C-alpha cells in the first residue's frame, strides 16, 4: 500500500506564497549556555510571532544537531543537542541550509543525522547529503499552488576531505543544476555560504557567480558566512542578498549583532512586497531594531548596496527593497523552456526566444491590455505552449493561445469563444497513445439570465492549432481546480477535479477517459475548507487503491 500527497491550488485566486529568510543560526557555545538556562525557545522568543506568519521561512543552520559523530578537533568545533532543534522549529522555520563549513565539525555522520532530524520533523534540509550528487540536488517544494526549486552550496573552500556532506560545487556545476530544474518550477532559490568574514562588500567572484546564476534562471540568491550584513543587489529584476549576517549567534561587537530579515511574496510570474526588516541581536537573540539602531542598519545597507542598483524605499515603518525605478512588483517568467539550443521564456506580456548564449532571437508580444494568466508546455517534435490570455480590464474576455516553437520562429493561433471563458490549462496522456491532450477549465457565461456555470474541455494538439475533442456538460458544483495525473498506475492520466458544493464542502473527484469523454470515476476526498483564505492549498493524503 503506497501513499501520495495531492496539492490543489484554488485556481480562481492567484497563487501566493509569503517567504522570509535570515542568516546564520548557531545552537552551541554561548547559545548553548543561554538555552540551558532559559529553555530552547528563549533565543527566538522576540521574533517567533513574526517568522511564524510566513508560508516558508529559511535559515542557515551553522552547526550539526546530533548525538553522533566525533569531533574533528577544529578551533571552533560546534555541535548542538538534538532537543535544541525544537526551538528553531517552534520559531517557524521550514527550510534549513546545511551547506556551510561547520555542519561537518563532528564528521559526516553528524551531518547526515542533522539532515535526517530535520526531515523527520516534516521540514526541508538543503545542501547536504551522503554523496556529492545528493548534496547538490535542488529540493522541490510545493506550496499554495507554486513550485520552488531550492538548493544550497558552499562557495568557500573547505579543509575537510570528506567524500560528501555539505554541497560543494563550481559555478558551472551550480548553473547546470539550475538549468536542469528551471523549466519544472515557478521559482529557483539558491543559498550560498561564501564571502570574507566581517567584510561588508562582496568579493568580485561572488558578484560574478551571482549574476551568472541569475542569467541561468535563479530568482533569488541568499548569502551567509561573513557574520555581518553585506550588500544587496537587484540584477535583472532579481534579488541577490550577499550576506544576511548573524541571526542567532554569540558574537558581541555591534556590527556582528546588526542583522535583518528579508521577506517577499511570490506570485505566479511576480515577486512583490520585497522588504528588509532590520534586526539587532541582544543577549544572543534577535529582535527588531528601533530608533537610532534601526536608522544605522538601514543607512549601512544603503551605503554598501548603492553601486549594486539596490535601493531601500522607506514607507512609514516598512522598508522595501527595490532598484532605482522604485518598482515594488518584479515580473518573472511564468515558464522556461529549453529545446534544440534555444531558450524560450513565457511571461505575462508574451514570449521571448534566446540562443545558447542568451542572445535574443525573436519575441512574440501581446497587444495592449492583454496578458498571459496561465500556461502549460508540451515537448515532442515541437515545443507547444498553450496559454490563457486575459483582458486586463474586462472580467469576461479571455481566450486560448496556442504557440508552436521551432528553432527559427514562434507561431501563434488563437481560439476565442465569447460564451466559454478559459482560466486553467493542464496536459496529460488520457488515452494511452503516448501523446498529450489538453484539458481546459472553462466558465460559461450567459447574459439572459445572468448565470455563470463551469465546464471543462479536451483538445488535441494539431500542427498549427488546437483540435476540439470534447466539451463536458455544465457542472453541478463550483469548479475550483483541475489536474491530470495517473492515480491508479494504469498508464492513463485521470482528471482530478477540485469542486466546492453549495454547502461549502470541498471535494476531489476523479474522472476517467472513456474514449469519447470523461466519466465519473470515484470520490477521493471531501472536507470543509480549513483555511482562512481561498488561495491556499487544500492538502489531502489519498490512499492509492
């Protein structure tokens, strides 16, 4: 008997993930004494209410948390008791970088045990593994209808000759990892342990590496190791945090205690609400900086980040991170596609094609007031991109766009029906012929009387257009989301429909393809919405029969 997790986002609401990141967390030496005296939650008490509000929270765990291993005898050799980890977990952190120079202070056994401890708690560890390939591989994280690839690497040479442990990689190897995962996810986040300790300006190679990672498709780079704040950069609309400094650490000098929390909101094709929250460590624990200290931290960041096109925009008590344009919403591609030495990016305004050197070849842009709201990609002899095109100012004026990509050009065809408004597209093999079909979620609009019913339609992919195959009857319940996936291992993708009844019950219903249309298969789950707002996932654990 096997199990899988099915994540549904409410497609009628925009997927949204709030995210925050901090720098180094140490749970040994002076922090150990503090924990033994005051308890595991004490170092985080002032900041926990803030961190725990985010959907995802990242930190660099600067020590193994394990009862295993043997000391390597380094001058600074850290290890935390396993019960100390409860404090970090209770603070609200979800994602832990283990790619640092202290994670192997007690050898590979303690490093791997730390990773396993984090994962046993249902949390995410990146940047460490029993093999180099395992350590370097990005973790795929799905949250609130968005998909992230998150990876962490050590950018400083390590004295250890262990065969694995923290992820060590050249810039070329990191770029290769980014490119392999880029077209599978909405966002790529890279964590780097690098830089010179106690120096506020990044080294030249850090800047070169970071920009090359952004060019390869990274959306956010989070740095740590120097134990002080380093410059921020906005490069091609993406954010590079060269070092976020200490977060929970037992260093005493003021510049070592000045820190901050980075936060942003990820949306489909956007990063917005990008903010920096100044922090001051007192008694080894972080709290929000105020008054003169807050002004000093912000002034320092502004000074060291000025030449990197980063600007702090202070609005009341909030501090936004932006560039000279003061843009607060930064667009990112909805989809990356690589084929035959070409790279195609799909964004809200259209499509761009580049060659292997990232030189622009051709573009296809939408007319004014139209934008792409959803898309999916099928790769066979051609690259086929299907997109839902919305009119920005009109609720019921959507159409399907069908783009075929060859090495020379982007061709487009449009399918418009004033009565049937598309809002979600997915693809899969529903009939076992090894060719993908397209399933589209539609809202049927009628003026007399004013009604709004929902359907789904199936299309085949033609050479230059979509070929209609089947249109469902109007659904009795509200259609919230759709997926195509094989739930019974018979080689055919089933249509999973998330629907909402008039009584507020959310149900996942499976439909199977009969050769001429989808037919009800079985109910998979049913429950009341347990969440405070609709754009969050409904999470179901489904037993496979």
